[in-house]
């Protein structure tokens, strides 16, 4: 954890790597479940213009660009709010 210099205060809370990996894994599982309800991995990846291997990586908990996340949400026809509400239910942790 970073230490503040004398007279300096940190406002942002650091997210430990282990917690980040856990959240990414849970998000990936949710993306997979939502995508499975609609179509195959191959078809979905094609329809949102990303490679099948990248989609597989994201569903396994891989990190992604925010623009890619928005593309996935759009392809699933859900809002960020809907996604995070569902993620919160699944992980039982406030995201």
C-alpha cells in the first residue's frame, strides 16, 4: 500500500490484486451466463466484432478496455447499472 507524504492524504482506496482478480472472475462468469442465454460464443463475438479468443478470455475473467466492456453491454442489450446489480447479487459484494 502506498504511503502519503507528510501533509498529504490519499482519497482513493487501493484495490488489492487478489480482490481485483476475484471481481474480474465473477464479472467474466456473469458475462458468460448472460451471453449463453442469448447465443453461442462464436456468434456473439462475431456480432460485436471481437475475436472468439478475446471473448473467451473476458469470460474467463480477463481484463479489458472500458470501450470493450461497453461493446459487450451493448451486445447483451443491458445497461451498466443492470450488469453491476446482477454482479452484486452474484458476488454478494458491493461493486
